[in-house]
C-alpha cells in the first residue's frame, strides 16, 4: 500500500475534524466523501461512485475518499483480499 502524500494526510485530518458534524446528519452517515484541498467535494452511496467521480475531477494522489462511519460501527476487519502463498 502506498504512503499517503502530505496533502492527503492534511485532507484526512480535515475529514476527521468534521466527522462528528457529519455523523450528526443522518443523510451523510455511511456515505463516502471525497475530500480535496480541505473541502468535502461530494457524498456518494458507494465507493465505486466516489472513486469514479474523484478520478474524473482530480489528479492522482490529490484526493482522499472516506466513509462517514463512527468507530462504534466498525466491528472488525474481514480477511485481506489476498491469500498467502
């Protein structure tokens, strides 16, 4: 997995600073947000829709996509997407 750029790290910090506010609005909960230049650029029902929009609007490594979900809603990670050899 690639390291986040400094810009992406700043956008991620911005997102987490707004997370409680976003979670308070039931319309945003569980949606995927595109974050670019410390702005939320849109909300999408699926990651696929969010990534499609983001790559059509922004250069690579210039945006972050995060799901609007609380830590309490995350129960566990499922298995990785690859099988060990």
